[in-house]
C-alpha cells in the first residue's frame, strides 16, 4: 500500500515530501502539488507535461502475467531474491529494520512480491511507466506501493531512501539509482545475455540480444554505480508449449514489431513443446 512507503516518495517536480490526505485518495506535496490515487490503488507521479514514453499495453501485461505465473523463470526469481538478501547483508541492515526494496519497470510485481516474501518486514516500491501494469502491481502484494513514473526522468523518490533496487530486463538510470540508494544500498540488475531464447529467434524472426550488454551496463553506470560482484551467469532450459511461447513473445518488445496474425502463424508451425534456453547475467552494484 502507498501508506507503507509514503516516507520514501517525493514530488517529481521539486523533490519535496509527500503525505496522504483524504484517507489516501490523494497525495499532496509540501510545495502544494496534488496527485490523485486511482481506485485500483496506484498513483501517477510525473512532472511537467507528464509521461513521455510508452509502456506495456494491456495485452502485453496479460501475456507477462500468463508466462510468469507458470514458473518458467523461477531460477531468475530465486536469483534476484537471493541477491536482495546478499545486498541487505552487505549493508548490515538489521533483521528488525523495515528495508525498502524498489523495483524499476516492475510490471505485474512478480519479482518484487517474491523478494518481499523472502525478507520479513520489508516494504516494496514498484515503479512502472505502464498504467496497465500499475493496476496489477498495486494488488500483487499487501506491502507494495505502486507508482506510475518514467525511469528516464527524476524518480519521485527521496534521496538516500532505498535499500535495494532491482531491475529485471528493464531500463536503467544509473544517476537516479545512485541518488535514491542509501549509502550502503545496492542495485541488482538481471540482464539478458546473448543466447537467451535462442531456439525461438530463427523460427519466429526475433532479434538476438546484442553482444556485450553487461559490459555496456557497467560502462554507462561509471561515476554513479560500481560493481560489487562479478556478473553471474544464470542459464537453464525451459520446456515451453505453444501457449507459453506466445505469452513470452507477447510480453516482449517483439510483440510490437510482428503482426499478431503473422506471429500466430509462425507459432503454429512450431512443435507442440520446445526446449528453450533462458540466459542472463545477475550483477550487483553500489554507489560509486
């Protein structure tokens, strides 16, 4: 709920503190700006003219929920949750604390809710640019506050207020992450590696992950974030039926580049089940 994480939220325009009024139907900043809370429980915190980038469509959110709910990415989920524990241990966060875990590009909250379940008393802040995702995000866990915001702009978050940031196949803004992390806080990145979903790329006509993506992440974060671990490769096979394959492609950017009828025809030509490789790097970084 937003009330659980109100102490870390800030006015996106000027960084002043927010408080809930009228039984948390609105958030009001110290500078007088007001933000209505949607009946589904999320709030849009965007400065100026509002959001400028496109988020996931309703169809993409539904596909994401379908695919993830089947547990195909369970090793990724477990690795992210373990990374959160390691980050909190490194920072010597006491067991009695109520650490804040923020996921950027949180989607339906699948990864965030698992991390919260694994850390007793933790609080979750889920940020996504998609209103459709935020509706799911707001009800993914009773300790999650859902916020619609643009990662490329100033995050609506107080300085030095977040214990752990998780970024799972989502955009990164290293300067903002460094600003909002606590002095001992860490950002955890799960980044697709070349060969991820390799068996699907030829038959479905989707592009492979570019070479050197994890090195580019580290270079782009220089001056803001520094690695505290070596990148850890996570690779495992998945047995996917056609429905799961359709959901996987439907939740990805490829869904915007292939006409639905053409994609359905390509999937229909696949075997009933396929072994598909999942491959990504997990990297933890702290403030530089």
